[in-house]
C-alpha cells in the first residue's frame, strides 16, 4: 500500500516508513500529491487526516485482536481435547506442531496489539 502525504514532518514520515508493506511518498503540496496518486493510494493532506489514520489503525488492530483471539482459543481447546486420548506418534507430532503454531500466532498478535497501542 502506498500512503501519500503532503507537508509531512520528518517524525510522521519516519514513523510510517517503518511499517512493513507500506510505501510512503511525501510531496510538498496537495497538487503534487494529485499528480503522483495511483489507484489504491491513501492520500493524506494534513495533520487532521493523520490523526484519523491513527484512530482507524487502532480500531482495526482492536477488531483484528478480538477476531483472531477467539478462533485461536477454540483451536487451542481442540488440541487440548485431542491430546487427552493416547495419540499415535504421528498424531503427537501434528498436535505439537499445531500447538507451536498457536503459540507463534498468539505472540505475533500480542506484538501487533502492543505496536498498535491496543491492549489485547
């Protein structure tokens, strides 16, 4: 995704450039931005729009946190139930891999929420 910003101070530009998957384009004027814009770009002209972007980012992170934690919890409970019966060695390996994947996804989700300033 490209974010085009007019008159951004260096701290705003630097903060946005540190986000993976986002290309930041800074222009001196709104007219310059219009010339650089491509379909799908997010164009921000002033500080008020940057504040709106921050609010939107926080809302998306909060919703993602909730939407991802519920299925992770259900999968984790399923793994626990399956592990109660004596599993075969192959099943034990699969259950271990699923459990490890759940832990990694959960850790990444915690980090995402932490970076976004949203409590998990």
